């Protein structure tokens, strides 16, 4: 594992408890995100499992499960995975690194929901991460990728009183489309939305559906 | 071959190197002063750039080269850039050694108001500026009032703080003070701080 991935794991392990408290029910306040997940679940149908990549406490997997999808979840942080299991005992969660999903077979999934997880992958590694997701998707499998739109990188070394070292990397939509293309994905829909006031960080957001051809 | 975009502003900002947590960019200013003893921030001075630019590029260049500077700039998309730390003195009114600069925080807004065009701030800009000023008022215990009296605690425009400057369009003809002050008053600073924690989603 790269040192920056190790640091990411260590940071999320430290904030896992508070993070779970803050975000486990976030989708209740984000109807657009629920609609995007509805659409993902509908289009994947019974073709196979949908992975919540960078699942945190598993709220996206839980929502997909509630819509009838065969959901599972992967996160880099073992502490986060522990909470996801506690909160959603009916769903399977495992520890894994988006840059090297060593325990995931080629074509294991029919869908991937990567909600704000690519934001921790530095620019030089994005195509590799997307390539790894494509490897884990079967032919015709669908990716729903979300991120903050922009060019900046925000760094935190304190979060809820814990010492962390985290970069939150914003991407331009056109830039991410190029990266998806470079990783071999076929773009289907590219949607942007403004932030929900009073609910989330005030950045514009992108939701991209891309298919493994 | 995918080429990452070129950067015009500082690419990576560290929350430890700035004050307001909603800052999206950090850029250096050439002219600022470190006070000999901790300063008491008593009021906020609102500016507009006035010129034809639609983004903060020219202002970034101006502040980089001095002598003018401000603590923050809010662009028309609502992005906040910090130039000078709150604890330091910027040169946004008269001169770097003035009483006004010593006791205030200066906020620029990208907004044209000259003979060639008159714009008003965007909704995103008012919203971002209101969040910023609400946070500053909370942090430094500044009353959220539009008090026109020079040096009085509160919030006022450049022309009100320094009438002899003749900068009559900074910012008043462009600025809806009633709307702005009521927006600042409505911001819940605690809940705003929690939005920053939600950066991960």
C-alpha cells in the first residue's frame, strides 16, 4: 500500500466513530443522491452485486439494499468497516484499497457506487483507480461516480479533535470525463448539481454514470 | 494522454494556514503588517473591485504586487480566497499604518461598477460573503449592524469608512445593504462550521 493510502486509512480510522454518527443518515437529506442511486439500482437490476466503494458506515449500501439491490461495501479503513457491519448486519462489508482491490475477482460486480471516494485519490493515480474499478466490473457493468467540482485541494490535519492528514481533491468535470475515457469507460450521463444549503459543504457536485463496455 | 489543468491559484491549501474554514483558495499578498501586539478586530470593511474583470485574477495580481491588499476576496461564483491572516493588518483603506486598517478586516468582492458597466453581486457571492462575515463577527465579537460611523464596531462600506477617498462606488451603488445584513444575521455559524466537516461527502 502506498504511504498516502496508509495515511488515509489511519486518518479515517481515527474519525470513524464521529464520521459514522454524522453521515450514517445523510441520504435522508439528499433526495437527488437517492434518485441517482434509484437509477443505478434500476439499471443494474438483477445483473449482480453493486459495491458501495469507500462505503464509510455503509449508508449508500444500506440505501441500495433497501431498493432491492444486492449491495456490498468496501472501505480502506478497518474501523469504518467495523461500524458499517454493526449498523448494517445484513450487508457484507470488507476492507479494500481502491487502487488495488486484491480480494476482488475480475468482473465481480455489476455496479459500483463510488460516492465521494475518488476525492481522496491524487490526480496521478485517478486513472489507475478507475481502471481498477473497471476490472472489478463485469462487461456492461455500471459505475456511478460522484465528486466535488473544482481545481483545489483542501487539506485538513485536524478533524473533530483528532489528528489527521487528509487531502480533499476537487476535480473538473471535463477533466474527470477524460480520466474515465482513459480508463476505458464509456460515458453515459454526466450531471452536475448545486450543494444543498445548510446540509453539505458548499461546493458544486458531479454525478457521472459510466459503463464498462 | 490526459493533461491535468494548469493552476492559476494556489493548488493545495492547508486549514492550518488560514482562518476562515470556508476558504477555497489561499494567495499571498505583498503588503501586510504584523502588529507588535495582538490587534483587536472591531469592524469589517466591504469593498468591490469596480473594474471590468469577472474573476479575481486582476485582484490577485494587484495584491501580489502591492501596495494594496485585503484579507479576503469573494468571487462571483462564491469562492473565498484568503490573502492576509486575520491577525495581520492589510492595506485596504488609506495606508498600512492607519487606524482603520489596524482595527478592521477588509473584504473585496469581484463586481464591476464603472462607466462601462454596472453589475450587482451574484446570489452565490452574497451568500458566501454573508457566511464569511457571520463567521468573522462570531469569532471577533463584532456586532452584525450596518453602522455608518467611522471606526464604530460593525460592518460598513469603504466609502462610509473613508468618505474623503472619493470611492463613491465602493460598494454602495452595487450593494444591497438591507439584504446583506439580514443574510449575515440569519447565518447560523455553528451549523455552518458543521458544513465544513461535511467536506467528505
